[in-house]
């Protein structure tokens, strides 16, 4: 970048940032809704494409340390802090998680100081393959909590989720049927399997699963009277969202969806469970049949279970014969650094021929929890797990006091959190800006529900 270009970018930033800060202060709902619109509409995954393209989430990287969306998120976060300091008592804020935000912020600052002292470039330390997205997740969580402060806002948020998820599912199914599916298809492009998929991005699977949960909640919850046309519409909507997940052929998504529906089953009164079990059994059988026939037929001729774990248990059963070799190699590289990890810039070493899918880039692993250990050690993992435990505890303590939309909002948020657990175990959400902001949305939803009901808002259901 030339000095003139750098100066021009600086001047433009100095003009734009105060303007956008004012917008965030005056219209926080608009900012958050705009973020949700982007997150629900645009994919971030380019893995599996033959020709990698820039996405909306990478715009600005190269000119700045962060993408333009991330810079907007930071400015909105500052505006949220200003609003909170100006009026600390209203609206209700998810304060119990504030200490974890400060802890991860302190850890990242420590990484910056140590990394710079070791001669590591700042853009590498603050890169998305580090831990910066954990802070992004928490910032977005606070943005959502602070933006919605009445029942009308909550109803609008739920309707926005349903409408955007429905539109995204229709797009995915139409593309799957008539336009050869998602171009980001590593099964076909890399593994040479004759298969097309609806969505490869795990975030799209989450969006469809969240919408399916909301539809199932409305269809099965006692006390909600739905007319024939509305019930039929919800059943069709539920089928559409389930199809979007099933035709994506992602194991983590299917397991996450099953966990969400298990929560719904657990929360239903006993007289409603039989109806739900029948509905869920039909969905499970159809989904499993499609999944096994289209995806797992290429991996083994054995049972469904052996097909599901085809890449975990190799022919000889050795560590080098399955996908856990990556984690094994990362663990070997952590020797002597288990407590605090290798830093945000750290990477591991391993057999390049067995890790060819990394394309020489060994600064992330296919496990969210493993990635946190690699970068910040057991201390970082303990902080992250403590945050999750605090969130879970809050949900179970508060849920019994909620009714109507507030209960739906809280249940959907926690169900969304359950969806992400398999991906946190075997996927790469920590390095994905879109995925982490959507996790932040799920973390926010129970706090939004409790905050609105705490301030005496009216209680009714979107159905």
C-alpha cells in the first residue's frame, strides 16, 4: 500500500468511524438486525471450492488488520459500552458473563505483548486463526442483549429468524435441485465423490436447525392453539428446514439437530411427548435414510454406525489412520506448553502427507476445544468451559420463570448452543467469524428473554 493510499484510508476512517458510532448509539436495533441479516444470508465457507472467492466476511482484510464487518462490530461494541455506562440499570445486561470477556481480553493483550516481544507480526497475532473470534462472539452477544428491550423487539427478532431462515433454506433447496448444489463441496471436488450438497457451511446448517426448532416448539407446546392452515404451514416449514440440514450431509449438524430436539422432548409435558416422539421418529428415519444412501455409501459397506465413524477408526486402528492424528500431532507440539498454549500465532508440526488437507497451514485444528488449548492452553479452555457452564446454569435457573415468547426465545437460544457442541468437539468454529457470531446470538437469547420479562413486558407467542 502506498503512503498516499494509507493516508487516504486513515482520513476516511477518521470521518466514517464517528459517524457510524453515532448510528450505533442512536439505532442499535438497526445495527444488530443488519448483522443478523448478513449472517443469515451470506455464507463464509470457501473450503471445498475449486476456485476460492472472497466473501463479505473477508472484505477489508489486507488493508486493515480486521475485516470491515469486524471493524463495524468493534465500533458497535464501543457504542454498547457507552450506552451501558450512561444508563447502567436499564436495559438488563448479561453481566454474569462480563468477567469472562475481561479474562479473554486480558489473555489477548498478553499474547500481543509476548508476540511482539518475540518478533511476531501484529497481524499474525490478531489473525482469525488465533482466539480473536472468542472476543467477537462475546461482543456480539452483548450487542444483541442491549439492542432488544421490549416485547415487540423480541417478537420481531423471532420473526426475523424465521423469515431469513426460510428464505435461506428455499435458496439452498432450489440450488440443490436445479443448480448442482453448493459450489463449496469438498466431497465432490476433493474426495471425488459423486454427491451434491445443499450447504457445506456449518452456519447455514445451524440457521436451518434453529428455525426447525422454533417450528417444532410451536407445534408441540401445550397452550398454543394453532389453526389448520397455520399448523400445515409450520409442518411444511419444518420439513423444509430439516431437508436443508439432511441434504447438507454434515454429521455434526445432524447430531446437533438431534440434541436440539432432545431438549424439546425433555421440556415437553408427558402428555405431549408421544406426539413429539412420533414426529421426531419419522423425521429421524427419513433423514438417516437419505444421509446413509447419499453420503455414507461411499465410505463403507458396513452398518450405519461404522459408516458414521469411517474416518475415525482406520483399517489398522492406528492413530495415523484416522482424523484424530491432527489432534495427536498438535498435542505432541504442546509439550511443555500445556498450561498457556503456543499463543494466538502458534502452530503445530506433523506429517505433511497425512495433513495434506491443511495445505501447509498448521495454525488451527479440527476441534474448537482443541484449538483453544493449542492457542491458550488449559487455562484458556478452563475459561471457555466456565463461560459455557455459567450460561447453562443461567438458562436452567431462569427458564422456569418464563412464559410465552420469552420461553420460546430462551429455549431456542439454549437449543442453538446444544447444536454447536459437536462442532466445538470436531469442527473449526473458533476460526470462523460467522460461526462465532451465531454462537454469540445463541448465548444472548436467554438473557434477552429474561431481561424483557424482568422489566414486566407483555407475554404472548408469535403463533
